[in-house]
C-alpha cells in the first residue's frame, strides 16, 4: 500500500509544475466527476462502464443502462457541486450533512431510514428506529471529531475518512444501498476537505463488501484507508502525466 509520505512527495511534484493549463484544469474537473460517479456506480453493482458513465455525464443516453443509473450520474454532479458549497462554508461532515448527501443521491425530500436488515450485518443491528438511528449517527460523528482532536488518527486524514465510512456503515441509517453511497460520499468529502479530490476506489463490489464487512467486524478501517491512499496516488500520477504531456 502507498504511504502518506509517497503521496506528499507526488503532490509536491505536481505543484512544482504549476501554473496549470486550462486543458489540465478542465481534465481534472471532468475526471473528478467521472471518478466520483463511476466508482459509486460500480460499487453499487452497476455494469455501466467508465466510458458509459462519462457519456451520461455529458448529457447522453446510454442504451441498456437503467433510468436509475442515469439519474444517479446526475445526482453525483449535484453532490459534487454541493461539496464545493459546503467547503466554502467550512463545514465538517455530521448527521445533518450526511442526510443532505442522501437526499441528493435518492432524489427524495427526506432520507429513507432503514426498516429491515442491512446488506452488511453486524452484531448490534436492530430494525429501524428513527430516534436511535439519529442518536447513533450523532454519537458516531462526535466520536470521530473527538478522536481527531485527540490525535488518534495521527494526522492521517485517510484514516479519518475510512473511520467515518466504517462508522456510517455500522449504523447503517438508510435503506436500499443508500447507506453505502452516503458513506462513500462522506469519505470523498473528507478527501476534498483535506485538499485533495474525488477518486475512483478501484475495487470490485464484492471486494468492497468484504473490506467494509471486515472493518465493521474488527473496528479497523486501515484497509479502506489504504485503498483511499492508493486512489489518490494514482490520480496524482495521472495529473502529473497530463501536465507533462502539455494537455
């Protein structure tokens, strides 16, 4: 796995190549959106290709792709824009902000709290109880902030993002897979808050479920943190390559 030092060095190489051309800036903006949407669609179980995702984001209809997947692509466009708004406001992720993310992803007025069993089981799961779910989310985010303030993550924001992802999945607040989508949105937002960008978490749906399930059972989100580091490292490499090619 890639360590933080390697990412920092790669980022310094990229910054040394600035100022960036408009072509590089446009490429990054486009890839940010494609990475974000495609990664989520794949981990949601979609068979849509990266090229198909890009085509939908460009305003086209992809034959054979369900209407839901077209709508979810547009939801990611809105969500990325909302991320920018929240960043300008200096907000941290909390249960209210997470609900906003879910509202956008579901196109619902209110996030649908779960009533049945989650896809990722854990020992203390109970059927839907809105008051308990709200309290569990609030407590989880408070614990994340406290751990960060106390230095439990050692300044490793990948660890913090992964712990947040795991915590949301453990509470499993929403129905029909939207807990996973919202948990990944929170992790991606944490990357942006730390000065980076949305990434493609480049694993299969089954592998993602295994990693997430292991994290919930053991309480250790290190493997998911490593996946986030690797994704950021690969994207930095791509951006450096683009700059060097004079795009």
